[in-house]
C-alpha cells in the first residue's frame, strides 16, 4: 500500500515517487512537461498527416481504417495535452498559437506523403506504432500518477494500429497484384523514413531528469535498442534492406540521423507548411480561444475502465 | 473479395446481417469489419463470411417451395384458439381449476392431515 494519503484517485493503491501537478518541484515539472510535449506532439502531428488520407485511401475500407487510426491518435494527443493544461497552459498556447519551432515531435511524423504513396503511410505507421508500444510500456512504470492513470487507455487502442500496419506491410511485401510495385515502394519508404524514425529516440536536455525522476524510467537509448531488435528483423524477413543491423553499435546508428531532429525544435521544411495549414482556420477566424466540444478527459468516463 | 458481416450486440443476441466489406482476404476483412461495423455500435462478436461461401435459396428460383402451395393452416397453433374445440378446452380448464380449488379447501378444513 502507498504510505502517502494525499489522494483517493484510481492510482492510490500504488506508491508514486512524484506527486500531483501542484506538488512538483520546478525541475520535476520541467521533466514531466518535456516528456508530455514529445508524447502529445508526436500523436497530434501524426494524426494531422494521417488525416490527409481521408477520402484518398486505396479502398473505402482502407480509408476508413486509417481515418479511424487518425482519430485514435488525436484522442491520445488530447489526453496528453490535457495533462499539460494541469500546469496552466491553455489549448491555444499548446496548439493553435504555438510557434512551429516550439513543437517537439520527431521528424518522422511531419514528413509529407508523396501523392498516392500508400506504402509510405504503411511503413510510417509500422515504424511509429512499434515505437509507441515500447514508449507506452515504459510509461506504465511512470512515477507520475497523472500519466499512469492514462497509459492503459491509450494502450488499449494501439493493438489495432500495429495489426493494421503489419498486415498491410506483409501484403505489400508479398506483392499481390503487382509484386515489384508494392515491394519497391516499401523499400523506398524505408530508405526515406528510417533516419527520421530514429529521431523518435533523440533525447532532449531533460532526458536525464525524465529518467532519474521516473517520469519515464527507461531511457530512450534502451527503447531504441528494443525497437531495432523488433523492427529490423521483421523488415528483413520480408526481404527488405535496412541501413543498419539490429545489433549495430549505437554510434553507428547515430550517424544515420538527419540534421533536423524535431525533439529540439528543429524541423524539416515540411513542418512549416503543415503547421500553417492546421492553424489556418484559427487565424482566419481571428480566434483567441478554442471552443471545446467534448468534456474534460477527467470527467469523461467516471466509473469507466479505471482499475 | 466481398465479405458479409454479421454483428452480435450482446452474448445473448443473434448475429444479424449489417452489411459487407471489400478486402483481399479474411484477415484484412476482419480488420476492416471492426472499423466499418463495430466502431460506433456495441458489438460482442462479428461474423465475417466470404460472400461466395453463403448458400442461398431464392424464392423465385424454379422448384423452390417456401412453405408449399396447398392450404396447411391447420399447422398454425393460432387455429386452435377459436371455434368449438377451443371452447371445449376452455371449459375443461375451468373445470380443473374449480376441482383443484375444491380439493384445497377440503384439505385446509381437514386440519393436520
């Protein structure tokens, strides 16, 4: 049992090293915020990109499936942005009025899709969702109760994403219909996206604190190794070439990183356009706040799937 | 390929036909069916069936007899609830109820038998 008696939330049966949002030291709060920004921005920007496939998917069913996944990711982003609001940030500050260079997502999620290049969406989903699983597993052990409370909810929707990505990958790799086309497009997407996928694991200046305080107890370097062990063999088994072996030395892997790495605020050229696009309506309507259509996640499902 | 989808709302419901999905194979069909037919409606289970595997009996096909062509109204249970037969049954039931009531009152008067 937890010794502290400060809260009666659903997490109260487990002890946490960190307190609620009002109980953190300045350094602890900075670490929690840095961790949440990477999480929320990854999900939000990926959802923005996925949404471009809406009404443009290869089939009606494929279209709905990817739109459904985009909706899931937006929902996850909302859960994480909501935790940043605990610290007094408003939604416009976090999304609609935030300068593009303040976003902390990895460059993988901001890259544009070439017109009709479904293999790109499939490879991107595969690389991202395998990372997402590892990150969520690590966050299940978080010492910050507000994150712990929400991890399970997000994990529940990720299984479908991974199955979706793997099933498509398998079929494109096997090549039904035109084998060369599917296989070639996946290989090109791997060549193009793999370096950007590595930016998912680029640590920020807050990484030592994030790990030390247990916001995410497993360091990104550990997650990257686990990710390489997972994705490299799967892709190689399908007959694709990878730029590194799963057991390559970390320094060798680092050399593949692109110059812009996202997590430090430096992004690729595609980001400015995407940012401009999703903030366009907000600016055009001269908004200063974001209307809320849904109840706060904390009030949304009382008595729902909490442990 | 077209797969027909049947959705079961709760464990105690029948699977009902809700539409179909296009997919290259069963695995993808199961994946798509979840989004197409269970995302916004409660579902305990989905049956995803290749359309060509479904055997159909069409009422318009020659030689098909859905219920036959001659009068067989006597097979309907509702036919027994009217007419002389029904009156006899009703009277008989009433007699039995009366007899039962009589037996019960005799017993209670008879004390600890």
